[in-house]
C-alpha cells in the first residue's frame, strides 16, 4: 500500500490556469479522495529558468521534507533542478511528473534548449519513478533521454461527464482554448482565418494572456492588421470552460507540440468535432473519426481543414456524433490517480 502521506512540489501558484496545473490539481484531489494526505509545497514561479534565489528556496524546501518521504515534483520545476535532485535522490523517494520535456517548448533559443535538455536528463536519472501523461512523452523519454521504459508510468489525464454541445451555430462558432503562448499556434490560426474571410464563421480565443504578454500583444496586433477584429474575440481566462465548449461548433487547436492536449479530450467529452495538428501526443488523443489533423505551422493546410468542416455540414455532423461516442470511453481522473498510485507502489516492490 502507498504511504498515507506524500509531498507534491510545484512552481508558482497551483491555481494557474494551464493544462499542466489543472492536471496537478485534479491528481491531488483524487489522491486525497483515495485516502492519501497530500502536502503541497510551492516553489518560485521563476522555474524553469530559476535564479540563485529560486534554487536556494527549492533546496531548502526539499531539505525540510523528512527522510524517505514520497515526493512528486512537477516537471516544470524538477527538470531545472538537477543539482538539487542529485543531492536528494538517496534521501527522498523522488517521483517526476513530466507533462512534456522542457526543451520542447516553442520559442527557446539554442542555449536555453540545450540547458534544459541537459538539466532534465540528469534530473530524471535521479527520480525513482517518472509519471508521464501520454505514450508519446514516454517514447521521447526512452529514445531521447535514455530513461528505462520500466521506470515510467503513463497516467492519462481524466475528463468529466458533460452535456454535449448542440453544434448548431449560425454562423459556426470556432473555439480555441489555450494560453496565449507561441507553442499553441494562435498566429498560425489567424493566418488561416485570413484565408477564410469569404466564409461565415466566428472565433473565440479563450486563454491566459499573462504568461507571455509580449506575444499576446503581438497576436492582438496581428488580428487587427488582418481585418478580423469583428470576427475573432480574445476572451482571456475563463474559470469554467464548460459554457464555452457548449456554445461552440468546432474546436480548433493549432499547437506546435503537445505532451497530451487536455483541452482536446475535454472538447471530445463535450461532443465537439476537432481540427488540430499531428504534433506530439495529439494523434493519441484525437481519433480520425472525430478530427482532422494537419502538420503544425502549415496555415494553408489548417485553412483547408477549417473550410472543409464549415462547408460540409454532413461531415461536421458525422464527426460530432463520433466525438460523442468517444466521450463515453475517455478516462476519468480517478483512473489517472489509480495509475499514479500503482506506479508509486511498484517502487517498494523492487
């Protein structure tokens, strides 16, 4: 049996509205429901590029945890603290939670990418178990980070059960839920929608603008210069996305990479047809029967896919019904927590 207490370490505030933090929150909730007392520890928000002060604080935080404790560390911090991981690997039972490798974030320069790759590769060697959110991330860690497959637990994100979207908007409502960061590809989507001015549609971009304010500002200027101000609405952060999903007709996510793409499974759970890319784990999440996937960064291919689903009502309806069928088989957050618990328990059996 898993110890009745574990520590959960993460950078910044657990309330941050991203997929990774949503995963952390839901996992903590389900672990507690299973009878495990979870003790959260917040580190500096400067991770994954910590300064000396942030590293000192992180070192003190882990040093304060009792010997032999189970400690789950969010990869956004863990991958950038190789020296701390090395110092604590024998005293604590370190478990890395890798949403996706840090070096695969869009917008990094060559030195940043190398720094993060080297640091995370070393830190992962110090972990006794690694939790990943997709088979794709598992494959990357095995092939590119030399992590033993037996050391990895795949714990897919869960979804809830929702009333399905009606998908009868006139004009069709295109929904994108993603933080306004470069990896999410809003710029590609805007270029695609410029090509579709002759069609009837409206689009809503829901997502946090504070993670990369300069990029968010650039996107707003791009929308304005494209003459799409009256057709694309930047909504900002929304606490409860259910209403957004239920008002939508098509979900669009033009990401350059996804370690999983939780908003995609949420879109399926609401019965929405999907247009996205074939980057990272997205093909694992979105079956061909309910989505059209194109190459990341290809705005013409994305435009063609959007046009196809807008013009062909029968196709849109077929994909909608397929999404509804898929929704019934999506994993729950309880399933996710059970996978994590099983993976951690395997450590004690060795």
